[in-house]
C-alpha cells in the first residue's frame, strides 16, 4: 500500500482498497471507483479500531481532509480525557 503524500498521488490512485495518507487519514477506493476520505482511530473506551467518514474526494481535497483528520484526532483525545480514560 503506497503512502499518498501529494494531491497528485491521490488523484492518480485507482487501486481498490484503503490508501494511507498519514496521521490516521486514509483514502478509500471502492469497487465502483469512487473515492472517499476516512479517519481511522482506536477508541479510547473500547480499544477497538473505528472509522469516521470525512466525505467524498470529489468535494474534499487532500489539504482539507488532513485538516479534518487533525480536528477529529483532537476531538478523540479530548473525549478520552473527559471520560477519564
């Protein structure tokens, strides 16, 4: 699985599956060829892998997806502190 570090590499990828973009951000390419952004994290409560959809590649570019993933990462950490985990 290649690491997608630029908007050009994200645009060029067509292989079905999950493609890592760093800091929990993934680009998911479906069988139909649609691309969507996901933020993957480990739940601080259940310790299980979770996914949070960030939107379609058509509407959200790599920079915005990275920004949203960072905001969600902070949210997960804040929620863990509030719950006492």
